[in-house]
């Protein structure tokens, strides 16, 4: 995973954005921004996600913006997860897009992922702009997908076989 972070940081060198390995401090700091419905513990979920694929803490000029990770669902298919600091997501939108999109591009290539997907809660204020800015295409609505029965939008990024 360190190699992946190093590769991403090389690409981001002139942007002010960089990634660090995720620590317990990052998780403690950012889980306050992630809503949990039902008996799901956000910290346990983040720890589990980190065991299922690469992740990193995104910074811009020393300011922690969020955590991003990719879970391998099966060969050639992954799912993106993020926790973004609500207090910075509008102020540093460009930096978030540049950092996360660069990391996704490199992860998708290095992990040989033909498809990467993300599920976003339908009512979230970023439900349309955020995944589109990252190169995802809206694929449909997943009814009652949330543990509380909420609907989610499914987005996918597909890379054709080489």
C-alpha cells in the first residue's frame, strides 16, 4: 500500500495535495462526519474496509480533508468509500476532486479494476456532483439500500479491457 501512496503523491506533487497512511487519529477525527444508521459502528466499518483494500488520508497543505479507500469486491471490481470532513468539503472541493480522482485513477490501474462503483445516499447534497466530478456515471437507483431503508444512487466507472 505504501507504494500506491507514493505513486499517488508523485502525481499530486505540484497540487498541494498528498496522502498519508490512515491512522487511528484520522479515523477518530473523521468518523464524526459519517452518519451511521442502526447498529453499524462507523469505526469498525472503516477498519474492516481498510482490510479489504488500499486506503489513504488526503491532505491539502497540511489540512486533513478526508479518507478514501477502495474495497475489492471480486476480481476486476472494486467499490470506493470515503469519509470527507464536512467543514472543508465545500471550501476545498477542487482539491478533493483532484486528490481523490488521481488516487482512483492510479488504484484502478494498479489493482487491475475494470469497474469501480460507489453508492451515494439519494438525499445527500453531493449525490450528483461528487461522483460525476470523479468520472463516475449514474447507473440507477437502489431502492431501500440503506440500513434505514433509504434509497441510494449507484455510480460506476468502467475501464475497457486492454
